[in-house]
């Protein structure tokens, strides 16, 4: 083949090579994820109180951060975006598998809903009781004899036919047993009741007997006024504040938002404190794009320890303000330390 034939062949092949490389860059995922602005969800669709939906004017919204698998093209694009971030699977999920990560996020969402309902019931002075459903499995030790049966996200309901009223009562019972002792564990997995048999192991923390799981209480609220929150496949704990406000509005049957479109973010605990969350800058973007007028941002305390670990760290409110200024939104950013701060602000709204 002479030089002219080689040049002609290259001219014919090169466009196809370029197209193939472009397709690879656009379609095939790499072992990274991209976090960016997600959705702005109307909580009227999520919260039902006394078997009724919210019909008042205006709306409360939760906001999300989108997480998607990266390609070479989207990764390069993210490098030049102010509100997209390229992160590794390790940074996103730790040592969890994708399935375990999804289950943990669902647990955080369930806990967020519980905390919100409890706080709203307290504020509205509605009676309720907490029902202990079992022990929620957050992690499993590598040497646990139940690793192949019990999974992260399952709820352990009993041992050897015994049930308990709290996770502490459960732990105290197991520690009184002998290392190597065979026990039968009852648990719920994907809504189905199951049993698994195995030997207790020696826990590295106190050398006592244990199943080998990280755990926390799995509780459910029973109130005189039925409350249901269905968040679909949205996970994580950050909707606590907004769930509380939406539930409270329906409980007291009063238009506390006075026709405004109000979004926000932040965890909720039993004391009504609004906690710090991640990705608030991305939530500001999606809220602004969807015409939100007011955004509640956690005004969390930055401790000396936090500053030492990350000298440039800012509170969620400061991050939200910076993002709002960057995109030039007219949306008001309101700092809140507690749910009462949000209610006090709403009370003064025109």
C-alpha cells in the first residue's frame, strides 16, 4: 500500500473511530458518580393527615440532590460546573454495596419521617405513642455467622422466641448469652418474616457475645390522628424539617404558609433541632429554578473541632447564601436552628 492509499484509508476510518470514541465517552460509565441539583417536590403529594391531603394555597417543598453514574463526558462537564461534583464510589457509599447504600438511605428517610411526625404531633398537642418494631440493622461484621442471611436494612424482631421493647433491652439480653452459643434470630426482610440460626461471636468492643450487627431502634408512631408520609424512592434524612412543617399545617388546619411557595432542608430530631445536611448549594439551585420564594436553611453551629478538621467549613446557611448570590436568585434564604424558628418566621409572613 502506497502513501496515498494509506492516507485515503485513514480518512475513511478516522471518522468512524471518532464516532466510536464519542459514543464510549457519552454512554459507558466510569467508577465515579456525579452529584448535582435534583428535584423540587410538592409535599402535598407526600403527606396525608386524617386521610386527607393538603388543599390550602401555596406549598411546602422538599429538595433533592441528584446522584448519577458518571461517564467520561459527564465527568469532564462536571469539572467546569459550579454546582456539579465528581465523587468516587468510596466517598459516596463507604464500604457499602449499592444495595446496602440504598437500604441505609431508606432507613434514614424512615427515621426522618418518624421524627417529623413526632415533632408535628408535639407542636399540635396531639397524643401519640411510640411502638418498638425491632432492631434495625445498619451494618454487619465480616465474621458474623448471620452475614449470609441477615442484610443491612432488615429488622430483627426477636431471638429464640423472645421479643424486646428497645434495642438496649435486646443488646443486654444477647450479652448475657455465651460466645459460640447457637441462637435462632427472627427478622423482617423486604416485608417478609424470616428466621436464621447461627452462633454468637465475641464482640471486639467489650468481648461479650453478640450477633455481629450495628443496630438502632426501629420505631413507629401510633397517634390519635393518623399521619402517613409516602416519599416514594427518595432516601436520606434531609427532609425532616419540611415534613414537620407540612404535617403540622395539616394537623392544626391552618394556612401557616399564607399562599407562599416555601422550600427548605435539614434533619429533625426529637428536640425540634434542625440539623446540617450535605449538598445544600445544589438544593438552592433546584428550588430557585422551580419558582420557590422562601428557603429555610439550617443555621448549624460550626465547632472548633470541625474548623480544625476543615478550616474553610461554613454553616449550611452560609453555604446557601453563597449559592443564592452566585445564581442571582430573588429567593429569600432564611436561617433556622429549630422548627420553632421556622414557625415564628411563618407567623410574621404577610
